[in-house]
C-alpha cells in the first residue's frame, strides 16, 4: 500500500492535472471576457465601417451625377437656338473648342449635326469619322425625346456614350463622353478604391483600375465576370467575390436615373480595418493570457507540487525501512498537518523498532549464553563412558589426561566471568577438546595449531574455534583416512585479523552449507560439546564486534572446507 501511495506516477499525475486545470481555467476566463467584449464592440464598429464603405459608393454615384449634370447643362447651353443664331460659325466653333479643352479628360468629342451632316466638330477632324448611320440614329433618337443617352460603344479604341439634344428641326448638338472618366479617380476618401460601372443588364461600362500589369489585368478579367453576374442578378449591397488573386468585399449601388450599377471593390483585409485591428488586439490579449496562464499555473503547481514531492520522498524512504525519515515543511497549511502526523507516526514506529531490536538482542544474547554454558548430555555421557573404559582397561594415565581435559572444558564452558576471551584461552581449551575427541575416536583426525603469539591477545567469543573444529571432525568421519585439521592465522587486513580453520575432509555441498548457516542449532546427530551451530557463531561475532566481522566459507567437493574468522585487531600485541 505504501508503494502505491509514494509512486512517481502519483506525484506527476497530480502536478500535471493541476497545471492543466489551472491553465485551462485562466484561458477560459480570458476567452469569455474577450468574447463578450468583442461582441459589444463588433456591431458598432462594423456598422461604422459599413457606413464609411457605402459612402465611397455614394461618392462615386454623386460624382457621376455631377459630371453628367454638368455635361447636360453644357449641352442645353450649346443647344440654345438664340445663342446659336446670334453667334457666327467661328465663334460657335471657338466655344465648342473651349468646352472641349476644359473637359478634355471627360469628353471624347463635341460635334454639331446640320442637315444630316456634321458641320462643326472638336476636335476638327472628328467630323470626317462619324458614320452616316450614326448621324441618322442620333437624329432619330433626339426627335423623340429632349435628351438622348446612347448605349456604350467603341470609338477609336475608347468606350464612349453619346449625349445629344435637338436644337431645331435641322440641327442636333452631340457629345461623346469617355466612359473611363465616369468611374472617377483611384484614390477616394484617402483610400485606394477599385470602381466598376455596369448597366442594369450587366453590360460592362468602365473601371478606374490601373491595368498595366499582367497580374492586375488577369484579376480584372475575373472580377469583371463575377461583377457582371451580380449586376444581372441584382445582388445585395454587400457581397464577397473570390478571384485567383484574393478575396474582396464588394459594395454596390444603382441609385441613379440611368440604371447603372456602381461597384466598389475592396480587399477583405482592408474592408473593415477597425475590426482587423480589434482581431489583432484580441490575438495579442490571448497571447498575454496564455503567458499569464502559464505563470499562474506554474506558480500554483509548484506551490502544491513541492510539498507533495517532499512528502512522497519521505514516504519512499520510510518504505525502504529508513525509520529516521522526517518531513520538514516551512509552511502552515494542511500539508504541515500531514507532515506532523507522519513524523509522529515514524517516531512511534522507530521507538517500537528500537524496543523490539533491544528485546531481540537481549533474548539472543541470553539464548547464546545459555547454549554455550550447557554441556550437551550426550557429549558428557560419551566422555564419561570413555573414561570408565580406560579405567577398566587399566589405562590410568590416559584416563587422568581425559579427566583433566574434561574438567578444563567444564570450567571454561560454565565460567560466568564473560563471553569474550582471548585467542590464547580459546586455543588452550581447543587442545583439551581435541585430546578428548582423540581418545574417543582414535586416529580418524589430527590437528595442527599454527597461530603466532602476536594474535594471542585478540578478543574472540568463547567456543568459536572449538565449534568450528568440532564441525570439521564430525563431517570428516564419513571419509576414509585421516582428516587433517589446521588452525592458523591468515594475516591482517586493515583493522581485522583473519584466523582460518581448514580440513581435508569430504567437503560440504553448497546447499548443505547454506542449510548449516541457516540453522541456529547444529543438526549433527553425534551431539558435540554443546548446541552451538555455525549460524549462532556468525551471529555472536556480528553482534559482539559489528556486522563487518564474522565467518566466511570456502568449500569444494572432496577438497575439504575452509572457514575464515575475521576479528578486530585493536588488542593485538605489537
């Protein structure tokens, strides 16, 4: 359960979710505010822009009306019979030339038709190019109405319309107007505008678009086709046209007496500049909101993540068995309460473990002291039986030696002075033990002691070497021949001295050796001096001197067993 609570995925999941939740909350708040603000500003700005755009179309229409009314006034003035009768031909010709000069950009020509022929024209040579059919058409049309506006037609590579008025039954005054002049300049209200003029039937009249560049001309052709469709269908005041070169907002108007449709074409990005500016500002505000959301989210996430990380790290340490783990937080909130509760819990657990460890150590020491102080009944019985046999056979000297060795072992084993003796004391009692075992089993083994006197003062738990030699004797009984046991000093290593107990017995299988080191009491059926086993010897060494001291085994099949005993070197005689 602790592992699940302290896993890395828990911390990262909480941090990630908290960051995402905070980030999205801040962004959502800004989006809601921006949305309502945009809605409140959108319609007024759009209406204002639409009025400004529509005014450009109205301005073009007013320009056309003003221009056409001016030409109409000029035509009325020139068609006055009184004026014509009072002026001679030269003066009338000069008057026409003056008007033509003044309106040279708007007028293609002015000419007087008399008796079915052009009598006067400006420019002068134009009279020779007016076809009789055209003259006949003008006379017929002006005889029906006071003014006549002709449909667009091409004259000398220019598109013109003819404005004519009858003077009397013999004479008609006419003007050819340049259609390109009707759409006005390209700059309108300080902005560049593309103006297109169509008839109500969709016939193209003119445009103010500069068509010198291939790209512009191609765009003009596509635009003209789309606007022709709008003119025929009578589209709404606002339309959108898409060409190969962009998207355009198109405004239209036909509030004139000639049933002409005026189109103002503006690129979509320029049609509503205030709205485009507002959109850019909204994008800027959104970027600022994202940055602010990241800052706020990181701050809030760190505010929560840091204590969670500290708590998680200490939980992991506690799961690994580090009872000294504590949570330290410099804050005053719920995390502090969690940390205080954890610290109290770990303090209680550590106290319980310390008490339990102390109790276990006391129990183990007591058990070991009881075990080492007891002489196994079977060993004592077998030894006394051997002494009895020596007495019956009259081997008095051997019997005395055996009794002396047994008395030394009994005194050594039951001595309450202490559990720690010197290597010298242990070796002396080892000789007593070996003498007893030789008298009991004969020459099945022999033992040599090769420990220099420099090691005699080293401390060692009582019965350590005797137990290791006893193990070599009993496990060597199964091998034919003599088992040679050697107790020697291997040397010094840092702050340790190393003693070695080796034999030439049958060796021990690794699995059996592992079993022996796990058993607290020796499972030997021959019942040796006491119930101390290899594991108990190892534990006594570790508990007495530290975990860096103890036994190390080296066993090979049919090649005997070597046990290395590491002891502290602090008490050596130099």
